[in-house]
């Protein structure tokens, strides 16, 4: 069993014995541990509180966001436009820094890192997927997926091997030479997913990954994300669509920069809902992907 923050930092072993070094009895650290996170833009009358909620009338302090995400979880962050989803994603992705609060990513306190260290953490710990795919124009799929490995200093042959495996995993083994303009939207997003997972990151972080896709491609991409999570990958996806959120094991709702609901739909351990209860999802799931190779990465 895994314990949350209290267990890891605050539990007493009792017995009065001197503490012997032990294997981590409480399991791996959470992938995300956020405490009292706040983000404001601007100053004075023009201040926008994007994250953390309105200030308490007495103390003047905004409550901030607390969030713990365990390894293997699949979390959907929902909220209407302007509720702070992208602000949260940018901070969790180390693309932006909070105004105040603490963020530990896979046990690393990112608050103390400089720009260079942050770029290393981003490269090693996080796989990004964006609504607009963010592929490099006129570049074949294989080279797109190799790119993060090139940044990480992986040698050419190994790069190629891992990129091909990642593309096979998303069902694109036969499209590795295709450029973005030769691929459908769904295929482009699958290249982006392959690029995100090829470095074996601690977490996949996706901001509206299906926002530009039709319903068939949406289900294709989500079924890949389901399988990645089932093989142990932690997933945080930001969405305003119920259809996407029902794939998650846990759904968090933001209103005005505050977490107002946190609902578990499936246990952290075990497969995500679509693989747990395939019958419920069967009507939507395309069959094309079942034959596309399900090797683990
Ligand atoms: N760079 C910025 N400067 C000023 N205000 C911003 C900036 N980015 C976001 N905001 C404001 O912060 C709030 C949350 O925005 P955002 O995180 O983009 O929400 P969401 O992604 O849920 O639509 C909104 O009120 C938005 O207008
Ligand atoms: Mg947004």
C-alpha cells in the first residue's frame, strides 16, 4: 500500500530504536507533489489570480492549490475556460514558475532549479502533448520522435531503435517517413504521443490533446494513452470534455484557480476505466489499433 505525504514525511516508526537505513518502505515518491501553489499575473488593480483562489478576507492569503499525484495514476484536470488549467499545466510542466508555493516533481524540488536544470528536468521527466500537436514542419515522423533523444545525448542507432519502437506503439510503424502534412490530425497527434513517451518520462502531460481531433481520432489517441497508463505511465491530461475525462482514473475540477472536486473513478493500481470496463467503452473504441503492436516502453 502507498501512503500520501503524511506517511512519507511524518510517520513514526516507534520502538525507540535508532533508525536503520531501509529500502523506501513507503514506495516511490509521488510524481507530483504541490503545496499552496499560487500564480498571479500583473500587479495592483490589474492583478489576475490565475491559480490559488481568491484571498481570504481576514488574512489576505489565497488558499493555494495542493495536489498529490501518485505513480501510475491517470488524472484529468477539468474546468471551464479561464479556470487556470493551462496555468497549472505550465507550472507542472516546468514551463513557468509559480508566484508562491512548492512543487516536487518525482521527488525533485523544482523551485530551486535554474533555467538549464529545468530544461533537463523537462527533457527527462516530462512528455508533453499539446492540442496543436507542435510537430516540426516538413520533418519525417521518425526524426520528430528522435529529437528529444538527440537532446538527451542518446546515440544515433539507439535513438532510431527507440523512436521506431515508440512509433510502433502508437500504431504508426508504417508511417515513419511521413511528414506532418502527409498525416491526418489523429496520426499527427500519435506522432506527438510517440515523441512524448520515447524518453520514458515520469509523466505524460497533455493539454487538451484531443481538442483538434474528430471523435474517431480522439478515441484512437485516448486508447493509446489508456494502454500507456496500463503499462505504468503516469498521465495528467487537461481537458474540458467529459468524453476524455471518463478515461481517467481520477478527475479534478478547477474553478477560479481552485480545486473544487477530486473524484476517483478507478484505483491507481490496475488498468484505467476503458480497459477495466471495456463493455462501457466498446461502442466508441476503434478496432484499428488492436493490431498495431502493444509492446511496452
Ligand atoms: N500571461 C497571462 N497574463 C495575464 N493573465 C493571464 C495570463 N495567462 C492566463 N491569464 C489569466 O489567468 C486565468 C487562467 O487562465 P488559464 O490558465 O489559461 O485558464 P484555462 O486554461 O483554464 O482556460 C484567466 O483569467 C486568464 O485570463
Ligand atoms: Mg487553457
